[in-house]
C-alpha cells in the first residue's frame, strides 16, 4: 500500500498503521500462493540470471520448483522440523530450491556463505537440517558439518565429483498431478529461518512464518516490473525479493556478484530494473560514484534502502539521478517481525525519518520503566504486528527476551515519532555493527585482540563511514613495558580472523586507560569519542 497513513492514539500513546484485511485464505501457505501465480501465462519470462546468462519462464520455474518439492516429499520431509540448509549465492537454481521448500511446507535455513566455518557450524547445529545446499566453492566449508549432522549435501551451482546436485534433480521426471502440500492454518507455519545474533554474539535462528505481511506492502508491483536485490536469502531483503516476485509475477533479476556501483549501473541499464532494495551504504556508494548517470537509472521506479541512515547530502545527490519524486525510499524493518515496519516516501522534506507505519503495524515508544511516551518522546521502539511468532528456533530464553507475553517485540532501537507521525530511529541496536552489509559485534574482535600477551585491556567500536558502514576500530591498553605498536594489533586481527569485514578498518590507538562508568564497566561510547578526539593513529602508532 502506497503512502500508508499512521494514526496516533493520544490517550494510549500508540501509533498504528492502516487496518487492512488479508486477501488470502489463512490456510494457504506462501508456497501455494506462488504456485498459483506461476501457473499463469507460463511463457512469460520470470527470472534472468545475469551471471549465468540464463532465462527461465514462469512455466520452467514452476516445473523446477515442483521437482524440488517432489524430491523433498520423496525424502520424507513431512514435519515442520524437517529443515533444508541453504548456503548459496544468487544463481539460476536458488529460487527453485527455495520455492520447492515452500511448496512442500519445508522451512529453509538460509546462511550467508561468507561467514566463518565455525559460525556456519554453530548455526546449523541449532536447526539440524537433513539436507544442506551449497555452491561448489563452499563445499569444503560444509562437508564436515554435513557429516556431523548426517545430512545430504546438494550442490546448487558448480560440480563436485560424487556429490549430488540440484541440476541432476531437475532432470528427473515429474508427476503431472503434483500439487503443493496443504496445511490447516498454513499462515502460521514456519516458512524460512534467517540468521541473527544476540548481544553475546551467539548465533540465533529467526523463524519467519507464512505471514502475508512479507509481501502485502508491495502490492503495487506487477508483471511489468523487473526486481533486483543484491542480498542473498539469509537477509530479510533477499527473502522479500524472492517472495514478492513469486506472488506478483514480476521478472526476477539475479546476480552472484557482490554489490558494486559499476555492476549495478550495468545491470540496471541492461535489464531495465524498476524495483530494487539495497543497503544504505550501497546508496552512498552509488550516489558518490563518478560513473553514476541519470540515463543509466532511468528505469528505476522504486529504489528502497534499509539498514541505517544516509546523509542528507547523499540523499539529495542520489535523488538528482532519479526520474521523479518518491522513488528513493527509506525502509525500516525487523527480521524477527518478518516484514517492513515503515516506509519513508518523503526523503526530501524528512530525510532523517524512516517514514510512516505499514498496514497492521502498531508501535510504542517506551522509557526505561516501560511507560509509553508521547510525540517526540525518545525511547525504545516496541513493535506489534498481530501475528503469532514461533520465535528463535530452539532458543526459548532469547525468544522471551525479544517478544513479551503481550506480543510486543522489544527492538533495542531507540527513536521517536514527530508531530506528523513519522518515525525516527536515533540509535542502532546496542553494540551491533554492520560493515559492508555484514553484521558483527565488537566483543568478537576484542576476544581476539585480548589473546595478545601484551594486551591489558581493549575496547572495539565502530567508526561510521557512509559508504562502508561501521568500520571496526580499537583502543588498546598495554601491559607495563610492552612495546607493541598499533600496526601489530591490526596485523594480529588480520591473521586470526578470516573474514575481512571484522578487520580493524578504522585503525588502532594505544592508550593509557579506557573510559569507564561508575560501576567499573568500560564506557564504549566515551572510548569512541576519545578515539575520535585524538585522531586515528593506526599503524603509525
């Protein structure tokens, strides 16, 4: 729904989006809805893979997804706890795997292939999938995990000798009478499992139901639209793109290339992308790229960004490349909610807002004692969507911390509503940082630095950069007589953390002491401010 109104109850101090009735029977799963859509106009192009140079019609995608669904049925995947692990990039057959899972009522647990092997192992030991799907380049990461779980490995893209693959499954015959599985109350059945992390960094598996809220706010889409999202299916934005394409019959454009301004400009112009959802840092990169020209972006009608804020100057610069107002929109969502919370169509006059609430969303802003705050009152954002949530898979304690008995999600985000009922997010979730779209927690890096014998104390924090996000930086207190230099700390982190997004891109300072609160705890904000005042000494220290 475009430009959804937001109402404020001055007595209860609760903001609400429009109340809309769902259009689908609540026994239907999203898979059943997509199955019906793909049967229409089977000759229309449904998916284009820029990387693989392939095109699939709706009929071909439907057949492939049905074969995957039939394969799962043959493997006796009948319970909601029968799970498929999906750790793959955006290539030709990823959608068929995901849709096949939806057709069978089988949750897929999507994990980013760029994560460390230990994190991948921890995540999959939570959900214990019976099948693990990965690209050939990631087989070494997954084979030992599969062996420990007794799981089958299926290669999505590429080939591994003696290992079964999705293309082989798609060569099998299909019964002409195949129909997706039916369930009573299908709307509440778990559809997918995405990944998150708690404040301790322990991975959590976030269940996503078959709620229509995942796609209903994008009902403006049609078969004339070309959709693209650079994220893989482990992120909510990737899942939204997958589901909305299936429900509304758009053309789904995929590429396994990581986001870069040059690549996006190329595919946008070549394939005439009309709808895209990307990270806020991607917008900053695109707006400040010398190659960006209005002509290359002329097809864009909906450019959504999520994950944080952009500078006002960046938004204005990005808008100058777009053909019309209301195309560039800030979106605020929550993985646990399984939907977008708000949309800002007015990034011109309210560039710092995340907009007004989506339909059937309610929000409270509470103070430290849990009391609801009025207009312009700054506090924690609590959300309610009126939809049951199955919680974090296998983690009832964390589930109870996220959602209270009344169904309110405690986001940890701090913000307020202005007099026009526009929501503003003031601070990010406590401690969680994101660099180049990848989430991390400071303590993960602190634990590595603390392994250096000469380190007495360490505090890691993020230095926000518009195009990259939160670059990790560290203030380090050394033991007496130590001669360690800042560049040695940086090198130690590079040598002991395999993923580059957790490296110290913000630099290192050697300090005499860390700022602390009255109770003796390190004050991360104060340490960061002191770091900025001194200026990054990095490897010159």
